[in-house]
């Protein structure tokens, strides 16, 4: 009898909940609204922007004799949760100091990188950013280091939200958007971006098609290179909202776009975007179908496809002046992660795996990793552990019994967007000549910058010079790896590369969020300052284009790495893991 009463009570509660939620679900989950009288004004910064530059013959050319050209400086930011948000912001701070960030015309981002992209785009013209840049970046570090995950869990576990997420219209991505809005964006919408500042392209991945759209090529980032909308990268841009959704982008919350770009499969729900059209009476716009989107990293790990395809589309448009000068800075927060010790276990399942096996995460990681490597190869950038120009094995470093592989790879390349995207269906002489310089900045590249000094120091009397023979070169390297600086730089790479992909700063054992924040910001600084070889090429590009940069843009910057609270734990047959000192 008691069981029947409890069952009836439960059924009653469930029925009441369902009835209460039915009204809410009728309106749908989509946050976008149909076009209205204000949509025509648009959001000019939501999309691909270029600028006019003065193309000169050399750094010393008289600017009055330089011809005007169309230039483009793009910044592409990868995903990676709070790791990506903090690392990319630290890189941007250094680009700001070098006078480079001011010339970026468009920022394209995916997943966690979209948090930083939207943060900067919404504040790039603020008084704090323009007058007090150091205070601006200090505030950015505090904001982007927040524990978004705990705030999200707190919202999810609230009884009303929990029931609504199970039975009603609330998705977990909606709750994440609320967290971003409360802690970062505070009600900002795309229409609040204003007209000054870089273009913003926040990318996501479509998981279904739109059958009411005839020209689907205009809806995906790869455009004519894509077969359909499904599984392709799409972006929150004025063109996409106008032509594909008939929707008002100006009213769309920035927090929802960022949450959609970061909606990692399995953890967050897909985000619906309504495509509007006139109803049968033709008296008002109604939602006719929905495009559901998830994490942008699933289709474009580096957020670079949108930049290349927009550039390619403009370059082959006879009504547009083709882009002559192009530079893309790709910030990759992919991290190799903590050492995997499953090779020491006969049964790799955890307690959770006994109920729901989490190896689906390995499947997702495998696909994302493969997609990323394909992107790097298409750009002509060497993938990890391949195409090494120089490699030296340093014995007993950083701990006894281990080998550290010191390597050097090219991080600045020239690409043709038509070649990267695939065979150009509109091949022309102009498209064959198209070129763009790409500067690759990544967390895992910090391994190559543990000892950059021997390549870049040219002053006489200093220990490492470029004209040494191989024997002297290797001897100088051996000396370097006995210094405290080499250990500190290695610790910086090893801690930064072990910060987990999460919207909270979580990493090796005993490492606090404050420590990991400091590590990621130091890693971003070192990635830019220590890579003098790349900076010389990039700063030379700006000089040729007649765009001013800081005086120290191409020169070595003294930035010794501070000692980090790191300790090593050796594992037989598995190298070593890293912990923070207690």
C-alpha cells in the first residue's frame, strides 16, 4: 500500500512538473529573434573585416610613395576551456605591448577561446583598454580565471533548474550562458559591440541541415567547399543571421554565442537557432525550422577556416578589391596533457566506467586531435614530433633517467587559402597568387622555446651564437640545460600543458587555480617574447605594410622565467608525472 501511495505521489509530482513546464517549452529554447525594423542597421563588427594599408617596398620606404592596398590581420583562437581563455588572453596582452594587436581586423574563435574573443571585442574600445592597458589586462586575468564550472554546477543543482533541464526547455548550455552573462558579459548583446574595434567571428558546429535554405553555401564557414550545413563550421555573423536565419543578430546575447561555441558534446546540450519565415497569413515571422549547434572545435579546432574562406570568397569576387596583404596569428591552446598511466593497468576502467564507460571521451579526443593535425599540415606547419629541423636529446633532464628532446621547428609559414581549403572551383590567376603569412603560437610549442637563446643572440661575447659549428653548438646546448633558467622554462611548459580542458583551472596534483592562472599567463608571455625568430618575420611584414609597431617588436625581450612550485614523480615504463609542491 505504501509503495502504491509513494508511486502515486511521484506520478502526481511529475505530472505537475510537466504541466508547469509545458507552457515554457512551447516558446522553444532558441534565444534568437526574427528580423525587425532594427535589423537593417546590423552589427558591422560581426564578421570578416579588412582595412586599407600602405604597401611599401621596404621598412625604410617613404610612406608618401607607398601605394594603398587592402590588408587583413586575423587572430584565430583555439578551444580548450579556461586554459584556452587565459593562455590566449596572455598572448594578446603581449601582442598589445608589441603594437600588433591594434592592427588585428578580425578575431575568429572556437570553444573556450570564444570567451576571450568576445571579452576583448566587447571591451576593445573602452576607456580602460585605451588609456590603461595594463589595468585592462589585469582585470581580464581576474575575470577569465574565475571558477565558471562551480557556478554552473550550482545552477544545475538548483531544484527548479534541475527539473527544467530534465523535463522542460532549459538546456545545460543555457545555464552555462547564464554563468557567462552574470560573471563576464552582464547583459551585453551583439548590438552593443559598436562600430569601432576588430570584427568578431564566434564559431560553432552545425549538427543538422536547414532544408528551407536554397543557397546553403553561404551558411557555412567553408562556403562552396562544404557539401551541406550539417557537421560544418558556422559562425555568429551578420551574414549568417540575415541570409540563413532571417534573424536579428543585434538582439542576440554574447553569452549565448560563447556557450554555443563551447557546448562540448556529452557535457552540454546543443544550442538551437531558429530560422524564421512569414506564417501562412504573411502577417508575422515565425520559427519554421531550427539549426542545432555544438562546440566549434569539433569542425575547426583552430578557428581558422572562417578566416580563410572569407578571404578566399572576397579574393575571387570581381566586385571586391582583392586582399593584397594578409597575416593570420593562430593561437593554439591544445595541450599534450598529463602522462597516461593506463599502460600500467590490466583493467583501465574506473568506478564510473562500470556504469557508463567514459571511453567515448577518448573517441572524441581522437577525432579532434586528427582534425587538428590535418589543419596544421594543410597550413604547412609541422605537426608534433615530425619535420624537425634540429633535435637534440638531453640526458637526465629534467630528472635523472629521462631524455628531453630539444627541437626547433618553423612557426611562420606562407599559405594559399585556396590550397588549404581544397581545390578551388573558381580557379583563377588571382587565386593562384594569393598568399598569407601565418604565425603559429601554441602551448606545446613552449617545449621548443626552453632554450631559444643559442639561435637568436648575435651580440659578440655572449655564449650562444648562430655561427658556431655543430660540436660547439651541442656543447652550448648542454651548458644551457644545466642552468636554473632551463629548468624554469621546462616547468612552465610542463605545467601549462597539463591544465585540463575545463571551465575551471584544474591541473596537476596540489596545483591551485591561482598558480595555474599565473602559469598560463607566463606561458602566453614566453610564447611571444621568446620566439624572436618568428617575431622578426612578423614585424618585418608590418614594416613592409607601413603599419607601425613598438620599437622592440623584432628584438629579444628580457623575460627570465620565475621558479615554479614543481616536483617530479618518476614512473617505470611511463616517464614521469608532474605535481606542485605542497
